[in-house]
C-alpha cells in the first residue's frame, strides 16, 4: 500500500509541468542578458576608441589655432 503511494507520488511529480515555463523563461532571460553583456562590452571598447580619436583631433585642432 505504501509503495503504491510513493510510486503514484513520483509519477505525478515527474508528469507535472507547471514550473517548466518559468524555468524556460528564466533560461531565455539569462541567454539574452549574456548576449547583451557581450555586445555592450565589445561596443563599449570601440565606442571608447572613437571618443579617444575625437578627443585627439579636437586637441590637435585647438593647438593649431592657438
């Protein structure tokens, strides 16, 4: 009798899919966050390089005028 109760409890536990959507959405959010972090890190380096070049050109133009 007790074995049947455990067996049916395990069967219902493994067939229950209520929390599956939450896990899938959280995994999707983690993947999107990781991709965004990678893109922003890569773009941040190139944007920093662009601003450095602009700063150098402004400084050289300022020195030429002075």
